[in-house]
C-alpha cells in the first residue's frame, strides 16, 4: 500500500515531482519524442488544480556521469513541457544551487545526474533536494526500479505519494488479478535475461507464445539446425527444461535471410528446414495464424519483446500483423519493454492498446514479480509520515 495524489493535501504547498524526462534530443537540444512528457502532464495539471503553491519538476536525461554535459541539459524538455501545459515552465540551470524559485507556478530543475549524488543516492544530495519543497510526488515509472536520490533518498525527508502515471503503470502491469485466460507473447533477444520472466509468467498465465530471437536457442535445444540465427549457448540446457511444458508455444515457421539488412532477399521455411548460413529474423505466416487463433481466446494479453527484428524491414511483419490483430480483440492488452513499446509506437498503435508502458527495465522487473525500490520507499514513507 502506498499513497496516491487523492490522499494528500496540496493546497499552498511546494510540490516536487519526479517525472520521466529521459527523452531523445536533437542536435539543438529539442525534444525528438515527447511520449514520456505527455504522460507526465496529468499529474502536473492535477497539482495546479489542487492549489499547489508551486510545482517543481525534476528528472534526468541520459548518462552524464556526475558532471555537466551541455547536450544533456533539460532546457528542451522545459520548452516542450511549456507547450504541453500551455503555460511557461521556468527552467533553472542547476537542481540544488538555486536562487529564489518564487516566480512561476511551474519550475523545472537541471538534469539531476549532473551531480554524482543522484545515482550514488548520497544523503547530502537527497536532503538538499528535499529542502526545496514540502511534498514529494514520484511519477517516473521508468526509473522506479532505481535506488537513486530522486527516487528513494528524497522520500526519507518528505511526505510522498505516487503520481497518476506511476499508479497506472503499477496497476496495468500487475496481472495477478487479471481476467483469464491470460496469454503472454514473449519475444525477447536473450534467453538468459528472460528466464526469470518465463518462470514468473508460467505461474500467472495460461500460455506463453515464444517468438523473437530467443526461439532459436529453444530450437537448438530440440536438436534442430538454426544456421546463423541468434543463439545463447549457455541457455540451451535451461531451454530444454521448458520444451515439454504445455503452456509454452513455439513457432512452426520462420523468415530467414543471408544477412540483416533493409530489403534483403528472404524466404519462409519450416523450423526444421533452416538452411546453413541463414539467419532467422521473424516468425512465418503459419505461426502468425496459429498465434492469432490462440490470442483470440484471451481475456488478457501481455506482450514483451518484438516477434522479429522489426527495426529492419521486412522483419517487422509478424510484429505488426499481431499488433493490428490484438487491437481488434475485446481483450485487455498490455505492452511492456523498451523495444516492444517502440515497435508498437512505430506502427502508430500506442493508443489502441489498453496500456503501453513507458518503462523498459522497470516494466520487466515488475512483470518478474520484483518489488521496485521506488514503490517500496513509498510504502515505507506512508508508515513514517502519517
Ligand atoms: P524489450 O526491450 O521490449 O524488453 P528485448 O530487448 O528483450 O525486448 O528484445 C528486443 C530485441 O530483439 C529487438 O531489438 C529485436 O530486433 C530483437 N529481435 C527480435 N527478433 C530477433 C531475431 N529473430 N534475431 C535477432 N534479434 C531479434
Ligand atoms: Mg530492449
């Protein structure tokens, strides 16, 4: 249990809000993709409506490693937020050395990671941040699995709660009480990294449709030839363990090519016919048809990992077809994972799914059943500041 916005009184308070602002910037420092910033707006507007005296926005961009990197200033984020809020956001050039903040309703502080105290979660840095405001709101889901000063440290000193986006993410990605049948699509790149996820999903879902780069390690485990396809040698034994599991569905056919390049010649083969020197880069049509049939029985669909090398045309075909199919179903549809989210967004379908997560690592850790440090801190905070 943790507090949300409705549980706090913001009237006349200075509210520090940690948002996700780790967005791609262009050469002039402008925001190239504002997906994450859009998701921060509801909380910011809510705080203004509820009479907050001032809303102090904090966050990080990239990996500046504790020093000032000109290209990673939050100036462009400030401009974009002003646009999205329809009101000027005043930007400061530091996050703790500040002159008077009293001038604007919304202020934005400089990249937190210009100070090494942020990632080191130093007490001194966390205290200085906390000193700026009266209440802390955590709304940065994508970094809520980090034990950093602006995520956990600051919560030792201020009454804190979750913002709208964070709450949404936590609720959507908790499939424990989801309507069954629950079907998972798992298309990751490395088996080793996804084993914890497979284990956890097996406890909660009715079927796991495997696809993406991991399937070739499973094919190898079955004794099949996989040509030059992606292989995680060390995971072959682990893959064997899952081969007989009736919840796990493997593809029947794959799209193969000589090399990974745009528009390269390709063909679809049965999984026991992968030619030497070829690379498996997508699942084939029979597999797509079979997956569609299984998915049509689902009440809840949870998707992590693209089905093929979608960044290189034409190997995004299955991913796109399945995405377009899922949105026609009446099922609850949840997408988690950095690359999966970018794939769905590249098709322009992000608003057609029930939930498309803003988090990569954080969404995976949550799906794996781990407790995120930011959430744990919110729970402890509720005990401490009653
Ligand atoms: P996410 O970021 O959504 O958690 P992963 O990072 O685990 O997902 O895996 C996604 C990556 O896997 C993508 O870059 C995608 O291109 C790649 N991929 C998918 N299918 C294949 C394949 N057959 N061979 C190699 N890479 C693949
Ligand atoms: Mg990834």
